[in-house]
C-alpha cells in the first residue's frame, strides 16, 4: 500500500499552499486542500479532486476482503 505525504507547494519562490503526494509526486487533479486542527487530536487534511468524465463513468473496483 502506498502512503500519502503532505507537500508544501511553492511558486516562484513563494509559498503557494499544500497538496498531497505519493512517492514524491503531486497527485493529479487536486482542486483544494484544507488542514484542520483541534486540541488533543491529530491534524486532518481534506482534499478535493475533480473527476474527468471518463474517470466517473469507468471506476476501478477494489475488494477489501
């Protein structure tokens, strides 16, 4: 199983925001990320991605048994 990493994004030397990466590569089609923190809890990231028509119409199936 691959693990996600939090990525700090820079554009022209300026901090641009956060993203998600796997094996050091930014995930495609990411629209936004929000990081929330609450006392006595681990930080959480909510990432939104847009789906292309082909991806929405032809999803893969993964069995978790």
